[in-house]
C-alpha cells in the first residue's frame, strides 16, 4: 500500500530554510534540475508524511535574522557541506542552537523538530534535551514513535502503547517511522555505537517484520562502508540475508567491481557459497560468473538461514539439484517444488537421488541448459530412462 | 569403524597402547561401533584427536567457571593488559604479549571479558590447544589471534562446519537455531554449544544444560507470537584435528 505522501512546500518556495534542523536541504541542489516527475519521485522516496499525523504543522515561522539559520537554494559550499556526514562538532552546534531556541522560543523549536524534513540524526542527537525539557508529548507522532523505538532498542524500555490510533494505523506508522530512521539516518552511520545499534535493529525490524526489500540497497551500502572502516557489520549482514531475496545478492556482487580491495574482500566473503567465487579469477570475471550463476539457479535456490554466527563459510542459499534437474521452481523457504510431480518424474527422482553428487550436478546443469535452448528436445530427453539421459548429457557437456 | 594403515582398529587395540579416560573411551566406542570409516595415519593421530576433544570439553567447563560475561560485540570487553578491542568488537593480542598468556588470562580474569557465544567457542578451542601443545608451538602457530566469532579465523585452526555427520562426538560444536528470534536481540538468533559428552552442552551466556534446557532459554528471546521453535541443527563444527595433529607430531618429533 502506498502511503499518502505529500510534496514538500519548500520545493516550490524560495524561502530560506533552516540548515541545522533540516539538512535535507541538500536535496534541493540535487533535484532542482530534475524534471517534475523525477523530482516528485526523488522526494517521495525519502520524505513521507505519516497517515496518522496528529500534529498540524504550524505556519511558517517568523524569519530569523540570524544568518546561521539560512541556506540559499543555490548550490554553494555550505550546501555541499550538508551532503556529507556531519561531525560531532556540527551536531553539538545543532544541540546548542536547539537548547537556546527551546528556552527562548518553544514554538519555533517544536516546529523545527517536528518538521517533516528533519533527518533522524538530529532527533537522535537532541533526544536528551527533549527529555530534559519535558516536551516529548508535544512532538509529532513520527518523533514520539521514533524516540520510543530508540528507547526500546538502547534501554530495553518497552512502553505500553498510548497512541491515538487503530492497530492498522499503528502498524503502518511504525513502518513509516522505521523507514524514515534508516533512510535519513544511514547517511550519518558511524556517529556513535548507540546510533549504529539503532540503525542495525531498525534494519532488522524492516526486513524481518515488515519484509521491506526497498531498503536492501541502503543496507548493502552501509555494510560495505562499515567494513572498509573496520566497524561492526554482523547484524546488518544478518538482516540483509534474512530478506530471503536471492536477487538482492546483486547489491553485494556489484562490489566485486569496486576499486577498493576491502570491498572486494567482503563481497567475496559474503558470496563464497556460490561456486563461481573462487578468489583467483579477475573480479570482473567473477562478477559476470556470479550473475550467470544467479540467473541460472535463482528458481532452484533454497534459503538455509546460515550466518556468520553459525559457520565460517555460511551458505545462506543452496541449489536444490532435484528441482533443477526436473526444471521445477522451488519455494525459497521450504526448498520444495511448487508443482506436484508426475508419476514418471517421481520415478526419475528416486533414481536421481541415488546418484553421486557430481553426476547429479552434471544432469541438473544439462537439463537446465537444454530446457533453455530447446524445450522440445528437453521434453524428449527428460522422458528417457536416466541412463540414457546421462549418456546424452556426458556426450554434450558443452551445451550451454 | 577405525582404520589405520588398512587395518581395522578395535577399542582393545588402542587401550593396549594408551591409557584412556572415560571420555576418551566413550569417543572410541562411538568411532569403533560406527558404520562410517574413520581413517587415521597412525595411532598417534587418533590419540591427538581424543586428547583435543577431551580438552575442548574441559576448556568449555573452565570457561563457564571463569565467569566470562556475555556481551554483544557492540559492548564486548577485554583485559587491556593482554588484548586490544577492535572497532567491531573483536579482540586481538596486544603487541608484546604472548598469545598463550593472552588466552590464559581469559580463564584467570574471566569477569574482565565479555563477548558472544561464537567467540567463546574459539576461545575454548585455543585453550584446549594450549593445554596440549608445547607453548612454543602454540605461539608459533597462533601468532596473530583475533577473537571475533567465525568470521576471521586463524587458518591454522582449520575450523570447518559439516552439514551432516555420521556420528556426533563429545567435543563437537553444535548449533541451536532460533529462527523466530526477537529482532531486538539478534545475538540470540542461535547458540553455539560444545557437546560435553554426558547429554549436556555448554553455551556461552546460557551455561551448561541439556539441549532442551538451552532451547528453553533461547525461546525466551523469540518475537511475540513466534511460531517456529528453536532446534538443534544437524551440522557440526570442529577444528582440523588431523592437520593440528600433524603439526604437533612434527614438532615433538623434531625436538
């Protein structure tokens, strides 16, 4: 279901905006030259409006005369700065500004903190001040939900729900907020141990509970950036594979083409369960071999759940050779065929299971390739007794 | 059955040459009664595996007694006199410290350490090897120990996971999977345990108990309304007994 997104009024505005609280302003310099459609999509992918928004946004606040609150729409050095991960110093400046504002102009402070373009990082950094000044109840639903999630993750505080919404709305709100945390927060990954832990658990919740695969690319980027810095990746890697989506492996395989040796090292480590990853080939050849392998086997893969907590070389996916041999798509989670077997197929399978592994692989690969190349010939071949199938497969090993 | 140089070896053949304790005898009984062929280059290789398995069990019990804490990698702790904690939460031996001393310290100053279950198994392996290898060989073989689950292992340990094995032996590392783990506690997604050979297992952070008891504890960390139970998997993880025996026997043979 699509959530009712709304376009940000600033996109059409030339009004100055508040850099510290709204670092999403760096988007403007990116999207200002995009066609309207692209501009809309770019925006809606990243900033949303909760369907349960209980707080009506206040009117545009009185313009401050303090220059530090302003940012031009023109791409300037200051906007470039905001594209980068912010340092602790910059965040401390935000904190100082927020503290001053909350004591002098609470309404404005709340307007800024509740604004839809606020990135999660700012809310996270200001959470102690929010608590200290007792303004939690005046936060937007998004912010209250996000801070409650943060408290549950970091402090184990499981708040009883006191949200003015239905269960169905609640489910959707939490999903939206988790996505907001990860999408706007990932840019500042590495900010602190607690911050990274919140992002990790957010990713796990989005994947394990909401089955949200749209954030896999973001998670993949975080994994590789962390690895090059020597930071903790286990939970993110686990979350990534828990998506049960073999096609997402392309996000990892892409890093085989990287010029950064650490990225190649990790991509190889994560894809080692695939026979085409051998550490000896050139990485571009490995990438091609991997994509070929994935294309050939994706319909016959079964998810095992293995992770680095369990094994030195986890094999999260395995090829179900019986399925490949009979060209039957399998259920990724059970490894069982979606289709029932005919009597002849059952007999063939009984014989196939008795073969040694090398012969099984030979027959399965031959069957797949013949099926792809010539369906009519495949139908003839699969009806032969298994000895004759094997004889044909052996004399046609080169079939591709 | 056990075969050495083409000859089937009985329990008595072995007992006539070496003194064996009850746990070694138990392992030998499983090996000799199996339909699977366990092949060794010599009795000494078999003896080494038995010794190492018994020491793995002892090291697991000792680690439990050491009171090493359970901590996630994000919150892992180590004694800074011997170890350096990495950004990702692993431990590497500090410059100027002997790996043997660093491993020993974990068992002496257990409360100064805290990590997850997979790392605990690696610590158990190192301690078991430290118990039976000459210190010089231990420090040569494992000069750059890095403790961080299964991800970054010393190749000389030769740790391998087997999907299915013909027999389960005391000293095996098994895995109890918890597929419906609460997303807020991903570190309880499963528990690596050492088979103590008496129907109980050691799992760091849970303790010593039967598989059912460990499963019961793990299932406390499932998500609300979980449907999938935790279960002991068929897989087995072990160090490379034969390679380590070869290194040991070569070392003692040449010294």
